């Protein structure tokens, strides 16, 4: 073989070898950078969780946003949304939860919190829609069923509210919040005897007992007034 041919072959192999070496080096650098970003994101997330647990929500949001720049994820958007929710920044919370849904439409938490936000803002139809979507993903959640019952009640759809709260109590009969909702529904309907029955069940509950006793006193006074129409 002529010398020129050997030179061409050697040059080609040298170029090929350099290309392989460059590819390996570039991949290693990219992998190290990705790992570094992941580690930094985890650090910001841990710091955010620390502030969140201390109820320093504004500081938590700052850390979560730093993590988000390095590693966008459903969980971080949700944590930001919850933090905004806790400080009453509902518009910002709504934006974060919608971004969570954009990443993973099957997640339950964003729909649940959106339902709560819309309920607080009096957007009852939207609240009902969000709770129903959440229940499509977690049908046995007594909290979601009770929240849906409240949304129906606020909309004045008492029969649907009763159906939802009864589903919750069928799953967990001792659920105090559901009995409170049940009592509120009947009180709004003017069915005071049934309302009293529901409030009586939870009058000694550590969390809801004081409210139940207040409602019992209120309804008892209302029943003394002959102008009130009491239904059996």
C-alpha cells in the first residue's frame, strides 16, 4: 500500500478517535452538570421544607422557586401552591396548582386545593368541578367528599350535598367534620330536628365540639320561636 494511503487511513482513525473522546468527555460533563443541578435543587427543596414546617411560607416559596429553576416538577409547584394558599395569596396559588396539573393531570392535590380556593372566592360551580375531578382520581377520600358536600351546600344544592356527605360517612361513620356539614345542611334547609341530631353527635369532639354546641344553642333558640317552620 502506498504511503499516501496509509497517511489518509491514519488521519481518519485519529479524527474518529478524537470524536469518540470528545463525545465521552462531553457526556461526562453534561452528566456531572445534571447531577450538580439535581443536588442543588434538592438542597433548595430541603431548605424550603424547613421554612414551610416553621410556617415561614414566604421564605419557603423563595427556596422552592430556586429549586424550580433547576428542576421543574409537580411536587415543587404543589408545595409553592400550598404555601401561597396558606398566606392567602389565592391567585398565585391557583397559578401554581394549574402548572402542577399541566405536568401531571392525574394528581389529586392540585384539584383539591383549587376546589378550596374557588369555594373561598364564592366560585361554587368551579369548586364543584375541581372536587369532582379530584374524586375521579381518589373516589374514597372522605375529605374530598365532605368538601364537595360543602360546595353543593353553598350552591344551594342540598340533596346533592346530602348524597355526598352520606358517602363520606358510609366510609368513615365517625368523621366529625362530615356530621358538622350534615348539620349545617339541615339547618339551612330549616329541618332543625335533624340538624340537632347531627350536631349532638359531635358536641364533645375536641376539634368541632365547641362549634357544635354553639349551633345546638342557636337552633334550640330558633325552635322556641313559633314563627320557625320545623320539619319532621
